[in-house]
């Protein structure tokens, strides 16, 4: 659609006009008709100004008629995404016509040859009409300027200057015409549209003009040598097309690289590209988070220096082995590894190697995809741990229950009353323990499934936290250790559920006893501020490691190995206690030092500051 100019229309002109809204369609049609009117006026003006009868050789006119058609039909279509740029040799043919023929003949040969090219290219009539109209206006401008500068002078400097001036106006008018139409069709700013392709347009015009001037001079002076210009002109055209196609390919490569970069940057999985020499070529942000090593620090370094990885049995792993063992038929392999962060934390990852090969079957690199499966791994381990803990918790009370029941069944009448009462009491206590465990499991299951919330379990009112602590400590009277209670606040009234506060404090004191040696004291401190009443449960036991302290409130989490644990429980007490505290608009927190002890703090809204 352009003569080495803008030509940035997204589809055929007729299709654009067809699908435009009525207002824009009307503007586009009016714009095309205005150029057709300008073309008619320009042609009439040129004919009126022509004062001489041209002496023509029909063969010469026919020859350049065909040359013009061929030059305009020699189109390079250069695609840029949805836009297309058209480049032809029409300017070179126009130069020859201006120099060789009188004005009106030059115009007729130019427009006639271009019309034939439009027919050969099967252009839509609307598009052909607009192109011929803008060519007519531009060609008349070029012819008039050439005549004003060169006049009837012989071939020389004035001729060259006149042609250059004329063809510059030819390119400017074509660019202006196309920019106007594109700005209407795409609703773009006219100035921005004109600037977008103006530089390329003028370079093409000047290049084609130079070829055309030399061909015209050769035709006038040594016509027999003119065919020699066909090869250079064709080579120039193809070379230009090659340069612009190279630019187009470069744009595609850049676009593809940017797309891949967005994928790499946005991927939640770590991505690394290992070159054939074992160095890192690509290191994604997700991988930087997994390893603690930034991309800039990883680029170009041997992969063995960056990955501190072992198998799940903590045996060293050779990360370059897949590149040595893979084949073009089986380029991929997968393994689960332990990946160490530079700060010391281990992550369980699934590593997928995809080895790349050249045409000769030699490995050129390894694309490594690293998926963090730590949570999945921990979830599987948690299931196994949970089964072990529940089995332990159920087996522990069932054994004495079964023993007492068998004794009562076999010789119940022979057993003294005190012993029978003790056996029945023990059975009831262990049954209550099992019932409490089952209730906790059911409650957590209902909460996880969304069928209940702990808010439904809360009946808040004023409660004296100090008195709750006193009652809880009385229930641990048989515990072989010293307990202390310190009240640092005159009033310890909180707005909470007394039963749930008792449940939480009981669980905290029970844990303090479990995880500290017999005889070591457990201290309770009741304190507060203007908005809250808090109770600290302080033990001097084994403490909690920093690695585990953020997990102690997770459901089913236990610090001890379930296969070697020395204390009871399935890891629900602290989880439910914290959820109960939240339901009462309070908080349950912990501070701990490994080997020195832990302090669990229950904080509740003070009475009078009811949420």
C-alpha cells in the first residue's frame, strides 16, 4: 500500500473500511475522495501547463510503461506483528520517466504502469484508487519541481538536483497521504503516525532515486548500456529487503526472548540453564529464592559451586551426570533432592533435567526445572506421623482398660471393693482421655472441612483469670513439682469464655509438665495493661529450637519423633488452644530458648473493652 513508505495498515483497506464504525468509515471515505479530487485537479493543471507537443517513440513509451509496472509490482512485504510494510522500486521508475519524457507523458506512464501493477497484484479497487490518487498528486509535484529546477537544460548537475528535489516531494506527499489514512483507520495521532515510518520512507526514496537518476542518464547518453542497471537495481532491492528482513527477524528474536524472560521471571518453579561446560547461563528469580544466590552472582559460575544438593539420604549428587548420560531419544530425567539454602535451611525439591542436543547429537546444555515439594513432602510425613501418634495415644489407654476389664470379668467378686473402685475409676479416666482425643479430632476435622467454626463454641462473659489459674493448679496437685502463681495486676477480669480459658491454661500447664523434668518448677504470672489481661506459663524444660518455634501451633505438629517420643499427644492441643484464643479475640504466643525453657502467653481482652 506504500511506496517504500509507511504502509502500516492492519488489513486490506476495503476490509478496514467495511468494519469501521459509521463515523470513522465516513471520515475514511471522505479522505480518499479528497485525494482523488486533488489528483484530478493536479492532472488537469499539469496538462494545462504543458505547452509543447511531445515527440514520442511508441516503443520507448511502451518499454517504460512496462518498466514502471514491473517496478511497482516488485513489492517486498515486511511483516511487523499485525502490521505490514510494503517496499517497491516505483521511485526509480518515476525518476526515469521524469527525466526521459515530457511532463504529461511522464505522468501518464507513471500512473498507467502503476495501474497495471495493481491489476497484476489483484488489489481491491478502493485501495487501487487511493494509491493512484496519491501517486498522481505526488508525481505532479515531482514533475513540476523538476521542471522548475532543471528546465530545458542538458543532462547535468541541474538535472540531478531537480530530480532529487522532485522525488523528495514525491516521498513526502506519499508519507503524508498514508499517515492521514492510517491515523483515521487506527484512531492514532497524525504526527506520531507520520514520524513512525518517515525515516525509512525517505531513505528508500533517496536510494531508489539514485538508481533511477543513473539509469535515466545512461538511457539518454548510452541507451545500449541501460540493461546493465537491471542487475544492480534488483540486487539493491533484494539487499534492502534482506536488511529489513534481518531487522524483522531480530525483532522476532527480541520478542521471543522477552516472552521467555517473562515466563522465567514469572515462574514459581526454579529454572536454570546449564551450558555444556557446566557453567550457569540462566538463573531464575524463583531459583534465587530457593538457594539464596542471586542471578548476577550465579551467571557464568560452575553449577557445582552453586547447588548444595544431596539425595534424600543426604548423599552427594552430581548435577552434571544427566548431561553425560542423556541421549537424544531420552533427554529427560527426574529426581527428588535436598537443596540447601545458603543460610542453612533444607528444601525438598523435584528436579527435572532436559538435556539439549545439537544436530550431531552432542549435548549443548541442560535445562533444569526445580519444583519445591517441601510442603508435599512434609504433608506425607505428617500423615505418617499422625497415624503413629494416634496409634500411640489410643493404644496407651486401651491397654490398661483391657487389663482392668478382663480382671473384673474373671474375678470381679473376689476383688476387694477398693481395688474394684480403683479399676473402674482408671477405666473411666482413660475413657475420658480417649473421648477428649476423639472430640479434638472431630472438631479440627469439622473446622478444616468448613462445617464449624470455634466462634460457635464461645460463650464469653467476665472471667477472673487469676481464679482460673488457681483452679487449674489445684488439678495438678499430684504432679511432683513446684507450682507458683504471681498476680501482678490488682484486677484480672477478662471478657472471655471461662471454660475455654480453663481449657487453654490447663493445656499449657500440662505441656510445661510434659516437656520439663520432674521436680523442675512451673510458674504462672498474671499481668495486664489497659486493654488486655495475660497469663504467662513458664517452664524450665527442654525448650524449642528456632527452626520449630513457628510450627508449634500447627495442627498435628510434634517436636518429638513419633517413633521415639516420650510424651503423649497428637499435636492438637496447642493448635486448638490458639484457635480458641483467636475466637475470644485474644492471642496465644510463645518465646523459647533451646535447653532453657519456654514461656507461653495467653492474652485476652480486658473486661470493659468487649470486642
